C-alpha cells in the first residue's frame, strides 16, 4: 500500500513523541501490505474496524500503540492506497468529533 500522507504521522509524533515507535511500526506494516479487501486487512490488524462518517464516507480505524492511539484512514484497495485522514489519541477518538468533520 502506498501511504498518503506520512506528514500526519510525523505531525502527531511531534505532539506526542511517545507515539513515534508505534506509528513507525504501523507505517512499515501498511506500506508493505497488498490487501485486496477489508477481510485481508483484518488478518494483519485484527483490531481494525470499518466505520462510516456522518457524511457517509467509509473509514478504517486502526488501534495503534496498545490502544492508546487511533489512525483513521480511507483505504482504496483497488488502487493500493491508504490515505491517513486523522491520527488521534483514544480520548480524541471517543469524542466522535471526527465523524462530523470527515
């Protein structure tokens, strides 16, 4: 998978340096993946969930760093692209504000 945009990962780890290793590990796994559908993704990330925003956009939610962080992404299996939409703490994710913004 091609990961777009790594900048969101870098920006998040600047705010929370403790997330650096977890985000780098996630990036390494995803950039080496060749998923064709969500079922295959779940074999790699068994805690990933599929969700829909309030506007009807599908997103994949990755639990990262032992459930401390969430990466919200739009995964286009047919094009081999994973768009990082948001990187959030567990608390930020639980506020559900992302559902209104995306």
